[in-house]
C-alpha cells in the first residue's frame, strides 16, 4: 500500500502561482503514471496532468501551458507548478499514482482557491 500526501495548496490571487507537491510513503517501483486530478463541489474528478514512467506527459486542455508536472529524482515525489491561475482553477487537487494492473493510489486532496 502506498500513501500519498499533498502539500502546497492554499489561497492565491488570480494570476498568481502555486506549487503542489505529493510525497509517497514508500518507494514507488512499478508505478505506471503519476499525476494530478481536481474536483469541484458537485463535479467529477478530472485529470489535470500526468506523467508516465516513460516520461510521456499529458495535460488537460484547460491547462493551456500554465502548469508543469514533474517528479523528483527518485520518482517518489511529484510536483505540479501552476502559474497564471484563474478563479476557475479553484478546486480540490488530488495526487494519483496508478499501476498498469489498474490499482490506483490517491492522496486525500488539497484545496486550491484562486480569488481576489
């Protein structure tokens, strides 16, 4: 079992930046994808960005070049650098690691609020 813990969320003004971090509780050998999702109240959880073990990166269309996903040297930490934030980016952001077998690991989520 892998536990994921997010940090770095909070309140930021429109146009501002935040860097989310996600740390795994143990070595994450065999993980197929590391990524970030988000969810607004009453909405479905949606992909923001993810990176595969072969370094293929996918971004949601709404990212529009504003976010960058990366991971640490050991791949046990994944980051989401968010810039030019908009009020519509307000959501709970979740870290996700998944295996090719279909097993998913989720963090508890962290609130990001973009507001003046």
